[in-house]
C-alpha cells in the first residue's frame, strides 16, 4: 500500500468513526429522547490543555496514524435564507501521519440539517479569500416528514499546509463552506488556541 493509499484509507476510516456520532445525533433528533450537547466553549483552555485532548488512532492496515483534535459541537453560523434548518454540527482538526512521517492536515466538518434536498458541500474559502479543496467523506439521510428530511454530510477541507496552520495558531481562522453554486453557506471557525493545541500534539 502506498503512502497516498494509506492516507486515503485512514481518512475514510476516521471519517466513518465520527460519522457514527452523527448517526447517533440523527437518532436522538428522531426520538427526542436526549438533548443535544450545547456549543463547545474552549475559550478558557490553553493550547497545552487542548493538546492533551487530541486522540491518536493507529491502524494495522494503513500503517499510519490519525491525530484528531477535540470535537467541537455547534457554533456554525448560517444565513436565515439558506433554505435549511441546522440541527447539529461537529468540527475538528485531523492530522494524518503516514509511515514515512508525511503529515496531512484537514478540517473535518459534519453537519446535520433538515431540508428538502441535499446541499452537497463542495467549496470553501478562508477569511482571506483563499480557496481550499473540499472532499466529501460520507452522506446519510433519515426518514422524511412533512416534505423535508434529516440530512447529514461529512466533508474535509484541505489539505491545509502546516506552515499555514502555524500562522493561524496566532490569529484563528474562519472558513466559508458552501454548495458548488455558492448557496447554503456555513461559517466554520477554528480558534487560535485550538489550532495551537493540535500542533502541540504532533510528534
């Protein structure tokens, strides 16, 4: 297996693990039995404390590892005329480390929304207008009611260069993520201390 194949396998394996959380969120929404967690507030945490919350996952198949930052719930902004109702969201930074030591950094986003159709998030730009690739990882749809359905989309923004992240570790960064035609925009923020914590957790 090549390094590139290893990264792809690790990326999708990690994506599926977080996707299970999103599936659980959808079940909770459907049954109404549990309250969704409030938006995650990390303003009082230092980079060192956030580094300690980074999880390490290794695969015997991919022969590499994935370091996933603390999952941040909620906090995504959306315009009121977007045509959908945001139900829940999860975001985190992931670093995939190949056996040879090469690193691939991505912003992972999982959104669950109520709408009449898929959004197909496929475009992203940061707050300086720089465009970034978006990779679709998985999509799920729950039973429909009253003309709308609960949709979940998992995407990764990046790869994000490590030098870029080190710059943003001092300022934080926001990403504007949309469908291919620019509709249904999400504003996804990564605070400076969160980015610094992810970098501090790297070997």
